[in-house]
C-alpha cells in the first residue's frame, strides 16, 4: 500500500532521539524513516545551531557576496573543480539542463583535511567568514552524524554504521547567493535560481533561507513549497543514500524557483550543508534493500566515483 501523499514536510525533534528515552528514540527513528521513504524531506529542531550563530553567518556571507567581482574572484580556483572557495555566476548547470543556474556560491570543506583532501581557502578581507563557516560546519557535521545513526537503525544496520564512513568525510558547507536580476527580460529562457535536481551526497542539512523559493517534487508530480520554522532546519536524502538503499530512502527532486517579477531585483541567500562520506565508501545497494519486488536499480560504485561523475555532469569538472 502506497503511503499517503504529504502536503508539508513532517516536523521532528532531534532531542527525542538523544534524550535517553527508548520509546521517544524508537518513534523518532520510525517517523524519520517514514518521511524519507515518502517525501524525502523532514524539518528538524534541536539541531545545535543557535539563532545567534545563524544570524552572524548570514551577515558575513552577505558581506562577502557584496564585494566587487574582482575581489570575489581572488578566491576562485578552477583546479579545485568547485570544491573549495568561490564559484562564480554561470558556472553550475543542473544535470540534464542546458542553461546555468542564476547563482554564485562559496564552498567550505573539512576544516582539518587529511591526506590529499583539498584545503580550504578563506577571504582575507573577512576574518569572521572562516570563524563562522567552520563553526557551522562542525555543528551540522555533528547533527548529521546523529541523524545518520537514526537512519542506520531504521535500515536495521548497526547504529554506528556510517560513523567511520563520514569521519573526515568530503562534506561541504555551501554559502549561496541567488543574485538580483535587474532586467528580467534579459534572463535566458529556462534559467532559474536552481533548476530541478537531486543532491549528490548522503543527506543535506539546510538552515532557513533569507527568502522563499524552495520547492520539492511530490511523487504524484505536484511541486510543493518547503518552509521551516525559525528554529528548524530542513533535512533531505541525497543521491548517495538513495543508491545505498536502492531507492528505499528517496532523494527527492527539488528546485529554487524565481521570485515574482516585482521581486526579481532582490537577493536570496541560502546555506546548505552537504554531508558526504569519504571517497572510498562503497555505495553498492544494501542486500536488505534488494528483492524480487524491488530489483537492484544502480550499478556499483564508490562515493568518490559517483562524485566525480556528477561534477562532470554539473560542468564543474571537464
């Protein structure tokens, strides 16, 4: 029997999972699993990010994107394939689309990289940029690890199944600026702030954006707006977790639509955290998620191989 279609994202409290109350923990796992098998999105409170830190981060991010183009481009390094630093306008095109998204963004990765992982680059003009992005990175990484424990339990895996796979992982904090469009008539046909796409990673954690626009594609083909209360973050399944679970947990297509014409001249800022495992993680679908009713959908590959494939599809890697 198909689960009921949802008109809004379910709201859960992460404190129920960590409280030590076995019944609350069990219910949280069941509710999270239900949301991720149905709509692929959930709103979470008690995630560890304070209002004060969120406001400081947004202020700093807005300051960076208000810098002159020449200043921002000092932190753009093509050889990093968009994995660190500034990525300018017109550089990323969603898979399957021919027109670039109307955005620019800045990537912060693992604060303490190991081996041959890329090192972060930070704008020298804004020392607080490093301070706040790294603090939020660590906060979301901790929340993400907790959510992955709940996901592991739902999948009948050991609670710490993901722990060694995401330790020193390739996670990314992305500060996004959907820049103002002063003349909407000059926008290329089909160009939107973020075309319909699925995220690459295991799970995405997203704090509230500065404006509306995020929509998710329900499985009946209807787009529904995603909004979270000020004390919530939105969490969704990424393509890697979808592959691992043979589409049991759904990486749902979502987009950021252009605002009404009268608001095209305004900015929108958004800061998602894309939780990635280490490149060596095997994404081969779990045997428990494959059977005669749900035959295996995906070819075997590692997280690193999948990320490389997607970066090429996005135009960030040639």
